[in-house]
C-alpha cells in the first residue's frame, strides 16, 4: 500500500472536518447582551451597548442580538441588514419614556404622511432580512407619550409657547405642505413614534413576542415587501391609549399575518397606503396581504382598511378570525379628497360577538378628510371601493349588523354577502351602492328592517330571511332603488311583512310566501 496516499474513508473524514470548520467560521455570531455587560435589572440604560452590537454584527454580515431573562432599558434601536433581535422568555426590553432618547428625528411615516419626527422604538430604513422574535416582551412605556398629547390638546391659546419638540418638528420639516387632514388629527405637531416601524425594508419576520403600551401604532411596516408576522400578542389599554393600533402594514406588499392576539386602544389590524395628496405622491399600494387565525378582543375595529388608502389597497384575504368586543368587525373607510382604489377583498370564516357598533362597515363618508360632503367631479381625489366579498360569518350580540354608504359620484360597487347568520339590535343598511348581492343570509334584529336599501341599483336578494321578524315591520325595506331581484326566498317562521318598497323596481322569482301574512305585490 502506498503510504503517500490516503484511503477514501480518511479523505472523507478530513473533508468533513474541514467543512465543519468552515461552517463554524462563517456562522453568524450571537451577541448575548447580559454576557456583554448590559444591565438586566432595568435600571441602567444599555442603548449604546445594543447599538454597538448591532453595528458590529452588521459589519460581519449579520448576527443575533440576544436578550436572556431580565429587564433591559433602552432608547430607540436602529436595525441593520441581517439582524435578528431575539428576546428570550422572561426577558423584557423596556423602552425609555424620556422623549430625548428618540432624537435625532428620522424620516418616517405618521398616519399616512412622510415626515421627519421622533425615531420609532425599533426602526430601520432600506434594510433587509430583519427579525424580531422570541417569547419575551417589548414594553413601549407609552403612558407619558399619551399624557403629553392630552396636555397639548388642552392648550387652546394660539400664542402659547411651543415645546422644544414642537419647534424641532417645525425646524425639521421646512416647507412641509399644509394638510387640513393631518391637522384634523389634532396632534399639535407632536407626532408620537410607532413601536416598530421599518421603512422601505424587505424580508421581515416578527414572531412570538408580546408587545405592550406602544406610544402610537404598534407594528407598522411602511413601503416594505415580504413580511411575516406570526404568533404576536399586542396589549395596549383600550381606555386611555389613543391611536395605539395593533398591526398596520402601510404601502406594503406580500404580507402574512397569522396566529396573533390583539387588544388595542384603536384598530386591531389596519391596512393603509398613504394620506390624501402625500399618499398619492408616493403612489405605493398595499397588496397581496393575508390575515388568518387571529383573535381580536378589544379595539375600535377588528380588521380595517383605510381611511388612509390613497395609494390603493388590493388583493386582501381575511379568514378564520374571531372578533369579540371590538367596536366594529370588518371596516373599510374613506372620504372625498382621499382618492385611491380598494378592490379584491375576500373575508371568510369569521365569528363575531359583542360588536358595539357595526359588524360590517363600508363607508365613503368617513371624517378626517380635506374633502367635501358635497358631490364633486370624479378625479384622483375620488375614492373607489369595489369587488368586495364577505362569506361564512356568524355573529351574535351585534349592535347593528352593517352599513354601506357610498358617494353620489362613486357608489360602492360589486359587494356580496354569502352564508351569513347574525343577530343584532338593528339590521343592515345600504345607501348609494350598486351591484350588492345577498345569498343565504339571515339577519335577525329587534328593531327596524333586517335589510334597509335606499338610493341603490342592481340589488340581489337570494334566499334571505329573518328568524325573528317583527310585527308591522318589513324584513326588507327598499326605497328609490332600481333593478332589485328577489329570488328563492322562503320565510320559515311566520312573518308579518316580508318586503315593502317605495319608488323602486322589483323583480320576483321562485319565492314561497305561505308563512307571510301581508303578501308582497308581485
């Protein structure tokens, strides 16, 4: 045997060892904050150390900033490419409530308008491959932010001296175009930061963490692509935490939100794309978004689109969610002056309970707009809502089942409701809409009509009914509506009046009204 030659087995072992050494050499490092000297009692800020670790990891191609059990006090944190923030069970990242810790101002988007203002708590711009994960907690300590806004709102004297932060905002945004809508939010030039805002980033994962007491919106990617938000819990006190929305993708594409639990001081999940002229200037839609397997137990809306949707919202799927205790279930809102198109929306398999206002709301006369309540020529300022389909919904303890309200120059169009069974105080009202269809729908109410349609066109009622019809009150009430088709309706329980109409065109087909006391005039 030639001693100068290695056997195949020896060569294999040698190569395997070299490969393992090579893999270990290029593996991203883990920066354990506690081992590196970070105070884990929450008393001494470790902002500088965290920043140094992020910078070093980014320079090496990426790495994990690891927080073991303990409390870590910090100011704003700016993420870089290929950075993972891992917050272990028992670990709390507690953000400072000293406003100076969020200076200098950075480019960010506040409620649909791009400006320079306080840095978000977690912030990145033009970065990729970002992760925030773990079973730990992020505490935004929003109480002082909420209190300062409340204090400023109570100052009505225009000659009152500005705070240093208000003056800083003015100085940082020279020539900022006046926006009546932005001013109507009444933030007094004090724009609180989001908890997590990633600006023009891609390949983002936020997973497993709990977030409490955000100063403003909680998870707020802006102009981002390929986002996964999974298994996140958000709790912001509903009673005194203004505008603390849960998850707000804005002008983002390819977003996946799943398995989240939300209790917020405003809307739970909101899809947006910019405010009025500024939103149209950036012109970036929110599109290709899925929302699945989430629970919403408190908040203004369960899942909301708008009202800042001037850059368009398209291709949205909402499925397998529970709303219990929100003010509104599914809400889509806009107004004249906003512009933008909302289309391609699918809502399926939703359970609602204890909804304090509307279970469904599609409204083009929402407030907070520089538009008029009077009709105007169709233009880029005209919002368009169309191609919206809602199916397989169950709801009880609802205040009002629904509202559709379009505008004269642009009625809401192409909306369908399929396989829906709901019980509430009041029924469903549609005004200034066209091509609205109800298939296999049971709306049980205790006052008014189950279906109240006015100033609409091209309406289909197919197998609709109420399990609790009211004596002297029609199940369907139609006024000034053209081309209404009522088909396959069979009131199962004794019904006093099934349909009542005025100044409308009705077409009847294949109905059975033996249980109806006052027969429709067919």
